[in-house]
């Protein structure tokens, strides 16, 4: 008797206040990953949530907290290159990984597939993104140096 295994299809939702980001990520995922099925987060609880950290700009983490604490979804924070602090905030609130919106299609799809397989710890892209989540981190600034520069830029 032969048994066949049916490939598992993970559901993915994009959560962002910006339509252009949602459309871009959905098209990228639909094109590149047949093992991922896109769903509307308001209609169905997804296996994976790609959460745009721009929603954290006003430091209101209620949407992120909902996905992290009230669902079984794996939350991957989509960071902005000029706002690594938002990625760090997402990690502090329980996001399981971060990946930059500036990453390539293959990298973003790869992180989503890693999330579906439960292997985010093995994802080089997700691990690399986590190390650059503090402003000034990539150029070797200390937290204090970063604070001083932030105050100078703000005009203090």
C-alpha cells in the first residue's frame, strides 16, 4: 500500500496600514511561493503574519500585541531600513523575526517559508535583520552615541 503525503500549505496575511505595501507583498508571495496561501487577516487566522512595523510609529503596539498574544500565528515584523528601532520594538513585543522590506523577493519569501516550516532560527536573512534593529548598530555606535546624535538631529 502506498501512502502519499499531501504538501502542507501555510496561510499568510499581510498586516499594514499602507495598501502599496500590502499589494506588493501579496503579489510577491503569490508569484513565488505555491506552498503559501494568502488570506485576509480579518476573515481567517493565518499561520504567518507579515506585520509592517510602520504601524508602531506612534508606539501603539495593540495591533502587534493582538497577533502575538491572542493568536497562534507566527509574527514576522517587516522593518524599514531607516527605522530599525521599530523592528526592535516589534521583537520586544514578541515578534518571532524581523526582515527588511528592502530585502529581495527571494529573501522575504524564504523567511515566510522558514516561518511556515518552524525554522526561523535557521534563516540567515531573519537572523541578520535582528542584529541591525538598533539605530546606529550597523555603524558601531553605542546606545549613548545614538541618543546624542538623535538629540542633535532634533535640534537640542
